[in-house]
């Protein structure tokens, strides 16, 4: 097996690193002002378009970059080095938008790919977090289409997006269904913008939907298919989280290593202290092992004969392991920096706050463990194995 990056992958990594370095100069502004100015948004949008890394998860015939899952992970790993979640400014349209009709694609998806519109995904509710089947938002059919009523929480990018992908229980049978809804539609109200532990370039608002009228053409992917479409998105997104968290962890380790070599205490470099050396080594192990694994699973995801159920569990392993490993890495790096590691001017402090959410969103660590255990119980230890050739 050849584990080297192909010339194409190396080219993508280089482009992503270059874009990351450009965006990195906005980090402190984002931290100090809890976001960026419209001018900064425009400058970064133009840089993304110039890099060709917009919509890396969408086909080239629609205007996307058309990257494989492994290529996407390579790009996301580089972008994960950014604080303030500035990696999210390099937009990846929700995978659910692949299910657009041709008319929906022209109205919603193509403008997102071009950077002219932005989508957000409204799934979580006060009583439906890890278990979306507690869904209480309803869609009731009438002679003009559907009427939405309910409440959605933690709608990431909801402050910046101009349309929403809303999961609702449709009709008398309460079939889980996705709807494309312009945010300015009457009856939609942004009720609260929580202040979370991390600083995020976008917000995660709460919305209420009160008699929101949408047309029949607002249904995305067919009535009753909302859970299946959302679940298919989770597999890829969990791999991207694994990639980004390991990218972030490597940046933290680079900074901690340099600090340990330069910082002197008791007449010598702190890098000469074995307890510090142990922390640096443990960080390197966490990063190296998890990088190898998410690369493997991303490669498997690109194979046409991949077992989708097994892949779902492997993506859960990757997300669980990488998000928890990166948490360990950043904790050690803050310790190596000492008091300065607690200063928001230092990237390690910002990464410390920001990486914590990766053990919660897109499926908590506990949910990932249940997915993996379920696969083991149903089908054995095959989830641990590499695929074989015929």
C-alpha cells in the first residue's frame, strides 16, 4: 500500500495552507470583536474563490471543486489550524443540497457555490438534540403547500445565512422531511443568540417558526426522507471534524514545541525537562495515529464498493478518537505555555475553547460510542479491519 500523498493531494494541501495563512491574519480581529466586518467577509470570500477551494464537496459541473472525500479531508486538515472557526468561511454547502431538484439547484445551491448565498441547517430543538426523532417542529399541508411551526436551536451560521434547511415532521404521519426556507419568510424570528464558550466567526441562533408558509417546491429530497438525508451527511461531516481537529492539534503542538525550545526556566530550556518532553511526545502520538486513521477511512469512503453501514461506524470512530485526542493535545499545550496559555492573544488558548465543542456537535462522543458498539454487537469486529481486495 502506498500512503504517500498524490501530486494532486499535495497541490490541494499547499493551496489550503496558503489560504489558511491568508485567513489567519483575521484571527485576532475575530476574537476581539466577536466576529468580522462585512469588508473582511468580502476579502475572505474573494480569496476563497481565487483559491478554487469553494464548495469542495460539490461536483464541478455545478461549479464546485469536485473533490473526493480524502481530498476534502486533506483541505479541511489545513483549514482546521484556524482559530475563531474561520475555517467555516471556506464554505462547504450542506450535503443535503445535493438532493435539490434542478429548479431548487439554480435557486439555492448554485448561488451558495458561487459565494452569493449561504445556507444553514436547522435540526436541533429544545427536546431534540442527540435524538432528532423527538422532533416537534411540524409541517402541515394546505392548498398553498406547507405551513411550518416550531422552534430550532443552535442553527450554526443562522445569523449570516439567507436560507435554511429545516427538518420538520410533515403531515398527519409526521414524516421527517427537509424544507428549503428563505430566512426572510414571514413568521421566522431569530429569538436568541447564545454566547458560547468559543469565539466563532458566525453565531448559532435560536429561531421560532410561526405559521411559516412555503410552497410545495420547498420540499428537499422528498417527503419522509429527512432522516436518511441527514444521516448520510453525518458520515462525511464527522470525517471532516476529525481532519480539522487534528489540523488544529498539530498547530498547537508546533507552537508548544517552539515555546518549549525558546522558554527558559531554572537556567535551561523547558524543553530539557523530561515532564515537558513527555507531554510533547504524547501530543505527537495522538496526532500521528489519528491522522493515519482518518486518512484511511476517508480513502475507504471514496471506494465505490464501500460498506456504508461499516463506514458510518468507522467515521464515528474517527470523529470520536480525533476530537478527544485533540482535546488532550491542546490541554497539554496550554500547560506547556503556562500563564501565557491562558491569554486569549495566544492561539493555544483560543483552540482550547474551540476544540471542546467537537466532542458535542454532529453527534456527541457518547453517541459515537453507541454507534461503534452497535456495529460490533450486530456484525462483529469487522469495523476494525481494512477492506480487502477480491
